[in-house]
C-alpha cells in the first residue's frame, strides 16, 4: 500500500520521458557530439589518429594530397583528437550525427601544405 500514491501519480500524470525523435531536447552548451574537420586548415600530421583511443581516425598522404577519414560508428566522442590537433582544425558540434543504418566512413581530401623553403646558410667569411 505504500506504493499506491506513486502508482496513481504515474498512471494519471504526464509522461516522465520525451517522445523521441519527435520531441528532441536542446543539447547542453558543453556537450560533445559530432566530430568536424576543417579540411582546409588540416596539415595531415596524424596526431589525431595516433591519440584516438578507439582508432576510428585515419590520415594518409598521397603525393600533394592528403586523406583524412573517420569511421563514425567507431567514434566514441571523447574529444581526445580535438585536444591533440596542433592547428585546431578539429572541433565537436554539440549535436550528434543523424541516425544511420549502415556503417560508413567519412573521407575528406585536402591539399598538403607546402613545405617552407630551406634557408641557405651564408658562407663563412674567410679568416685573415
């Protein structure tokens, strides 16, 4: 009989949950969601792929182009790769990727940055 008030409150009260996906809650400001790469700023160094605990990132260099790939079903959204990126081209949106029924890989192509020209040393002055 102790539970009777709780049962009646649940039976005649409003639902305790949202009717997802029809009623979507706004994400928190500090939520970690979808991983995004600004491929124009990426230098394809591979630091994100080396630090990723789920090994869902791949970085390949092909001649003058680079390929950055993300297996989004394997990504756990921890943000370690975002912290490891030296040029801050990786970021996370507060929202999650839409639901998908097939595994997929996102592959982004970009140009490798040009290497700076080597400085030539001035010849040493002859000693007198």
